[in-house]
């Protein structure tokens, strides 16, 4: 009789995994939102909406967010257009802030790997950030999206080796 119960429990256990992962993702969503918004008190990133996470069984966890690196000057009826100098300053500031966002994303990937304990180690952890731009901005050379991914197992291994090894493990794509 005990073998039958073990088989029943074994069959039910995988069904609970996605629920446990979803609960971990919900916590990560809140943590990521807070980290993005509070990375700088004087000049924070502007989070548009909230971070969203989804678990794809057999693949892994995917978290997405939309961020404006710099809040720009507003166009109003009293100020219908910006000068070329203002547009150039905004672009330069966004270029300057991209490395900070990339570093924040790497840290968040490591945190996600540690938090998603119910997820199999061979599955992927993916973080995709879509960057917001005003229609009047000069986007030349600036990415519209940054995507970082690695297997959970590789990310957990980074903790032991240090963040310097992140370049070898985390795949980064910019579109």
C-alpha cells in the first residue's frame, strides 16, 4: 500500500511546482520594481507599468519590464519643441545610464536564480527590459530592448565564482 501512495505523491508533486514558482515570481516582480525605481534617489529610472513574470514549464522563467532611463523635458503648448541641444543632452544622459541598467539587470538575474528554488536548475532565467523613447528622441545607437539570460544552474554558480564571471555565463542581446 505504501508504494501506491508514493506513486500518487510523485505524480502530484510536479503539479505543485508551477504554483510555487509563480509565488516566487510574484515576489521577484515586486522586488525588481523597487530596485528599478530606487536605484538612484536623485535621478531614478522611470518604471512604466510593473515588472511581469511568467513561468514556461520546460523552459524557465521570463521577467519583463519597461523603463525610461531618463525622464525628459515635457512638450507642452507653451513649449511645443525642444532644442537640438536639449535632445542631444537627453541622449547623452541615456547613453551614460545604460551601463547602470545592465549592471542592475545582472544583479537581478542572480537574485532570481536564488529565489526560484522550485525551478529546475537546467531551465533558463530571462530578464528583458524594453526601453522607452519619446517620438522626438534621437535613438541612433541606443537599444530598444536589452535581454539577458542564463540557466539557473549557471547563475547559481556565479555566486561562488563572483560577478566578474557573469560575462561568460549571461547571454546579452540588444535590439
